[in-house]
C-alpha cells in the first residue's frame, strides 16, 4: 500500500517521458524502477537510523539485518516484477516496515494479543507477513496471495531468508481467500484495500471462534464499519478502533480489531460440488 507525501518539494523538475516509453514489467504493465543501490550494510545502517527515529528504538540487530536483506530482495525484483510504488529506502523503511512492525506494539498498549497461527490475507510481496515473521520467528504465519508472480517471489524470500522452520512454518497459500477457505487460524491480518465487510466474510470459516481480525486501515475508514457490523454483527464484535500516527511522521492510521464471537454455519458441501460441476460442465 503506497502513501503519497504531498509535502515533498524539489527545485528540480523531473523530465516528462513521452507516453509509452516507461519500462514494462513482465506482465506488460507500466511501473517505476528503483534507482537506489545500497549494499546490505548500508541499508542496515539506514534502517537503524529510521527505526530509532520512528518508533522502533532498540529493535533487535539480527532481525533488522534480515529486514535489510528483504529490502534488497524486494528492490532487486522491482524492475521486472513491479511489486511496490515505494522505491526509496526511506519510504520502504517507514511505510512498509515500520507501518507493519508497529502493530504488535500498538496492540500490546491496548492489552490485545496478536494471535497465531496468523494469516496475512492479500499479502502482495509480503506485507505485513514477512516483517512479522522476522519479528516472530517461532510463530506460524500463513501468507495468502492470489497473484502467481507474487507467490513465486514469496517462495524465494522464504528460501533466501530461511524463514520456514519445522516448528514454526511460514506457509504460502497461493490463492485468493474467500468463504470457501478452511485453513484454520486464530488470527487474520491484512492491509489490503478490500472493504472490511468483505474481509470478515471471506475469513468466516478460516478464523476460529475467539480469534481476531486485525485490519490495518487509513484514517478515513468510518464508512466501512457500520455496514460490516450490520452484516456480520452476529458473528463478530468490534473490539477496538485505534487511531494512531507513525511516530515523527504525518502518516495517520487506523487499526480495527474484530473478534469472532460465534461459529458460522458451514456451507452445504454437496451443493458446492454440484455447483462446481455445473460451472465446469462435468
């Protein structure tokens, strides 16, 4: 999720490119290229400074270095795969890493646990799931993503950073999550732009009763809350609506925490099979 900073100003005007001359990704879409080329040590040093200033003071050195390695993998793949519109180390550090890693701290301040196994729905190239896995190496996290090029990248990251251990797996679910998803989890987190009501419905059979959905939202998500509760209030309660800012930035955020309070009736699997056969002509 990219966030525009309209306060930036430069005395130098960028040259406008003629239409159609921008680089293309492997799927043919237009995108911007990363121009920074930091070494791993340089990236690690800069992340240390960013974390100290923006709310993650004292973040473990080893885990910060793993984040620097993840940043390098993300930027090395950006030119071909077009994963993010955040192309500077500062933007990635604040609007991707700090944005994701401050959530457990905020939850702790409000006495709300971050529950595992945790499924990151619509993770894209790994946000917030990869930073959270680096932060919680002994917990099971599931990355759910329906776009194949992102799934391939997530597998590369998992292998390069050695994030999947027998006792604390990093699983990758290569599909879109909907109400026919039955992967059993205690927590769901997402910062995708999907409407809150849709997310609650899509995870209704995956999330166990008593589990929580953590929705990372922008500051203007009020129109989503009432319809979500009207539709799903029998099964979820809004446990907390937290307004906050990323420390020493103008970036405003909301964290909506829903708790599942009742099991939803399971679908008729026979009817689902018949519907599938009708759709596919079998």
